[in-house]
């Protein structure tokens, strides 16, 4: 692995750890599980008022981070208004596109790419 790749990996790890600490202080937790192909992740609110983000452990580390940020966007911007939503094949909906844009913007702002 060249030095640039090592530097990028280190930055990703540091930024992700910082996000995890902030999330935990706001009752946001994540778990990695083997999910079906095509299901990258989802979030739900537990009966203890914590948010649990489930992420497919079969994804690359970078994709897991993007999924994590995507689900955080749902927690911050969608769940307070909607409460909950259940859907399949929602990947092209406005709510999903906005969460994707949020995740990519955060990753770009942190020099992930």
C-alpha cells in the first residue's frame, strides 16, 4: 500500500471514530451483520430511545462508512418528522437521494475522496 493510500485510510479511520463518539453521546449506535445482497443498511429507534444503525458487514469499510452517514442523515432529518417509514425498493426516492447526498457531502468535506 502506498503512502497516499495509507494517509487516506488513516484519515477515514480517525473521522469515523470521531463520528462514532459523537453518535454514542446522542444515543446512536451501530451494528454490523451479514445482510442479503442489495441491502446495505437501515436504522430503527429502539424502545429505549436509542437509534440502532444496522450495516451490512459484507460491504467494504468505506461503503460501510457511507451507509453509516446515510442512516445518520435519516436520524437527523427524516425520523423527527416522519417517525418511521418502512419501504422496499426506495433507493430512487427523494428521501433516499437526500440521504445519499448528505453522506457524500460529509465524506467529501472530510477529504474522504
